């Protein structure tokens, strides 16, 4: 088989990977391994290929993989450490493959992958919509409906909302780049309909931060289409309106942020025990553990064990034994695992991605970075396979995309 054909086949595999919202996790893993192996063959058959990407860039983009790998050396729970390393391995594999072994991404191919991804998100939502319409009673609560959604898709609502939100930004960016005329209207209308359908599902899933960030970044993308003076006026009006709403609802906002560490049995107190209270307990224990080794951390394999031990000994509530809670903050997770040194390396990675998106003047790449940076504050996005494949796939194809 010729190297040229292998390259084509490698891209076809990448197209299949871009359909991950539709695929079972086992299929995603098999495709990623296959993509790596095919690219490895291409690399060795094409020894004279001039690759300007250095391994240093690959390692920088693989920061979390390296952080977990190093911190596993001083972890007591080696099995848990291995599981984390295995989970974030796609971050390294995608960067190595597309950056060094088989850099095949042109601007045209990137657009095609984005379109396939949007179609996959839309089709996945449509399939689950049809299924739930026929199999779930209309009398159930919104929380029960979300649980039915997660049970069918096998994906946590926050992650599916994250996927859906980025699909919205892709479509909106596409619409913003088209001139409004009779010809383009035929393209804009289907995109707009799918866009609103996706936002509708974000409201249904009710994962608050991904929905808020989607709307915020959508507003920013639209705002950028106006002249600076008009954009400033709209922005000023929006901020003023937000402040007025905030003042009017000041009491309810105060009640929302007036949270405390949970106490008592969950069975009795669940009606008054808010998610904010539970997070307060999580961050309380995280802070206590971070103080033990602020520079190097405690090792990725021991993070969840230490948190569980703290929940049991320091918090007078069984909610943390009934439900498993990680640190619920990607930055906190990195500090727990590898201290401030690991956090600085991870932040440097995010800075490089953000800097490149600004340098390229790529609105969508910038929106992706902001989406991740903000959502990292409330979720361990990179502690689940669904978050890892989203992060590794898109950051890599945007970073190593050629402008031709």
C-alpha cells in the first residue's frame, strides 16, 4: 500500500473519530489507536518528510498527560494513577500524531471535520429526542428527564452540553462569516434551525455553566460583526441591563451564594442541601489536602482516596459516601495531583493555545479556548473520557491546522 493511500485512510479514520457524539466509547478508543498506528506507518515509510513541528510543541500540548505521568511516580495508589494516565493518553496521542507523525490537516479538511462533528451532535440529539418521546412519560420532572437522557446516551449531561455548545459556536461562526443574500440564505437557514435546536437541548439538559458560556461566547461572536462604536454601545447596554437585573434580584443572589458545608444525613437533609453546599465541602477538603504538599502535590493516584478520606473524617454528612465527588475543578485537580509546578505547566499549555488563536485571528479557536478555560472552573472536564476526547481532538486540530 502506498504512503499516499495510507494518508488518505488516516484522514478517513479521523473523520470517524470526529463523529464521537454518536459513537460508543469502545469504538472511539479503537479508532484512536488505529489512527495512531496508521500514522506511525506513514511516518516510517515517509522518512524524508520535512516536519517543522518540534517534539517540544507536542510535549507542551500534552502537559496534563506529562503531569499525571510524573505525579504517578510518587502516588501510593498505582492502579488509580495508571487509570488516570490511560484516560488522558489521547491528549498525547493526538498531539504526537497530528503534530509530528502525520500532519495532514489543511484548512479545508479542518472545516470538513467541524461539519461532520456538528452533524453528529445534531443527529445524536435527534435520536435521543425520538427515543425519549416514545419511552418516557411526560409527567416526570425535568431532573428525571435529564437522568433518562444520560441513561440512554451514557454521557453525563454536562459533557453533552459542552459538546452541544461548541457545535452552536461552530454554526454561529459559519453564519457570521457568510454574507446575507439569497444564495447564502439557503445555507444560513438550516444552520440557524439546527443551532436553535441545539440551544433548546442545552436548556433541557440544564447544565448551567456550559449553557451560560455558550450564550456568552455566542453574544461575543455576534458583537464582533458590528462596527466598534455600535458594538461598544450594545455591550454597554447589555452590562447595564445585567447590573439592573442583579440589583433587582440581589436577595435571591445573596441566598444563592450563602452556602455552607453539608451536615446531617442526605436522606433527611436532601431537600435543603444544595449543590453549592456540596461544592463547599469539596473545596474545603481540597484546600486541606493542597496544604500538605503545595509545591509537588500528592500524586494523581491518591487524589480521590485523600478526598474520600477527608469527606469521611472532616465533614459530618454521608452525602459524599452516597455519591462519589471528585474535586469538581480542573485547576484544583491539577494542584492536588502535582502542586503549583504542575498547575504552572498546565496554565502554560492553555496560554499557548489562547495566544495562537489570537495570533491566527481565529474566532472559533479563541471561543473553544475560552469555553474550556471557563468550564474548567466548575468541572473536572479531563477526568472523564468524554471530556478528554473533546479537548484533545479539537485543541490539536486547531493548533496543527495549516492555513492552506
